[in-house]
C-alpha cells in the first residue's frame, strides 16, 4: 500500500514528505566573492518573473561570517521554474525552499 499520500500540486512542486504544502521561505545563498550589483540585479529579475507570496532571504557568505538579508520588496512563487533559474545563475544547491509544519 501507499507509504504517503500528497496532493498532486505538492508532489509536482517537489515539496518534501510531511511538508505543510506551501514553502514558508525562499533562501538564496550568494558567495561573498560574487559581483554584488550584477548578482543582485539578476536575482531580482528572476524573482520578479515568478511573483508570489513566499518571502525571499539572501544569505551572503563572507570570509568569516554569513549575513542574512530579508528582501522586503520580493515575494515569489516557489516553483521548479524559479529554482532552475536561480541555480542557472548561481549554481546547484544555492536556493532552498523552506517548508514548515503549521501547528
């Protein structure tokens, strides 16, 4: 028998098992060695082509620490298309869709 049953939309979107449906956050990792203006501009355009309700957080890795910045003007539709576009810009594993269970 089935080990798990999920709505089709959730399965297609790649939500992990047990995820509550919609991602709670979109986290994008940017290396500190990247050209900030070019990277931020390209990420902003990518996010604007996938508008939605999921908040975006940029994780900027610096040599001795990481800075997390909430992008207040950006909210995305956390789709496979967005993941593909961001990974094409920054490389595999640079975008994480964070799912959380609601109480």
